[in-house]
C-alpha cells in the first residue's frame, strides 16, 4: 500500500528536519550572548528557584524534568520536535510548499525557533502556554464567550505567575475591542493607536501609584547596565528620558515603532542578523496588519481570528513598553510564534473547522 503525503506536509517535515539540525548545532556555533539566560536557568548561582516569576519558575521547570543535567544539543533534539509538533497539530496550510512572502516569513520563523529555543529557555514555556490559547480558539466544544473567558483567565494567571505584562494584554486588547466598534476612517490604525494610548494610561497610572513608570522599571533598568557592553548594539533608547510623564509617552510610542516597524534598525548594516530581523519584522507586521483589517471588516465571520489578533497586537504594543533591545524583541516574538502562525494562515484553519 502506497503512503501518500501532501506536498505541504512533506515541505513542513523537510523544513522541520533541516532546522532540527540547526537546533542541534546551535550550541557549537552561537556566540556566548545567546546563552546568558540559559546559564542563569541551568546553574542558578543565586538560588532563584521558586514558584513565582519567569526565572524562578523556569529554573524549577528544568530541574523537575531533568533537562538541566543534559547537554544542550540533546535538549535541542527533545525541545525542537515538541515545538514543531505543536505547529503540526495547529495545522499545515495547503500551499505551504509554495515559495511566497508569507511562507518565507514562516520558514524564517521556524529557523529562529531553532536558534532561540534550542536550549533551556523561558520562551519554551511561553511557547507552550501560547499554544494553549491557539488550541482553545480551534476547539469547537467551547462557545465564543467561553473561549474569551478562558483566554483572559489564562493570560491573567500566566501574568501573575510568570510574566507580569501578559496580565495587561486583556486590558489593552479589551480596550481595542471596544474602540473597534466606533466608525473611524481607518479603523485598523486607529484601533492600534488607542491601544497605545491605553498602554500609556496604564504606565502613567502605575507611575502615580508607585513613583516610576513601566519603562523605568523594565527597559531602562536592563539597559542602564549594558550601555558600555559590546553586546548592546541594538538596545532601544528613547530620545527623551522616561522619568517624566511626557518622556514616558514618547518612550512608549518610540519603543512600539522600534520593535514593530524597526526602520532605524537598518543603521546596523554591519550586523546581518539585525538586518534580517528588520526585514522579517517589517514584512510580518504589514501582513498581520492587513489581516487584522480583514478581521475587523468581517468581525462576525472571523470572531475567533479577531480574538487572536487582539491578543497579538496587544502583545506587540506591550513589547514597545518593556523590550530592552531588538534581540530580546525577536526572542520574545518567537515565544508567541504559535499565535503568529495561526494569524498568518487563519483561512486554512477556518476551512478545517467547517
């Protein structure tokens, strides 16, 4: 009996297999800066292990499953297939074997998964969590209202236990959802703009209560210790100090455009990895923006897809607040790659459900 495999499935398996080799070799070829977080997770020099926070929980996770005692190439051979299996279960679009811009973005995204999550990483846990939300939106057993409720609950719990800014996604996304009902001339851009204003409001409110704004307690703290480092060539530095309300407003908008429309990253012409990210990010943001616009125009037809888009663009907005550099921005985007993958191919997944 002949075993028939679709061209799209064969292409996916071929790309996944090739990048499994990349993941295995990453330990031998990547520079030390790629392993800074990994060293903290594996060696836990300062005894940070615990039940709250991204580092403590990640250290605990890798200790429990025993990966901290394995060589990194072996960890890559275990982790990467798990991540690819998740994408496989989400679905493979019919034309995945065809070379076009959208597919190329995904091919490159899979390559970056192999690079950034081939070792013990906080993004491995984030990736697994985000996959839950995607599978939730694909599950026909839940009503749309229950899907929204569980998605919000998951984001809040994940934010409380692991990464605090994920708990802000329902607030930013919920505000964008309400604004999207207003008839603006350019609803897509206006909805994102108001999402940015919500992020500004949250940061300024926090500053009034705690004395420091979001940028000050995140990006500025990280970058203040790295200004003279050779690894800090892509740090995000606001043109205005963020210790005033107007400086924080400028910093959030500047951060959003730097992370999501990083035209200023083209100045790093001698750093090819940054140029590749800039091109990838510009094309990705444009395509997702077009698809977001389509979902807004046909919101009843694309209810679940619109939910994914609100979560994704809320995440992009919050990246503009918290990301310290382009490298971190790339790594964290790879952590939510299942969301990006679903958003790029949602028509295919809709056909699967029908």
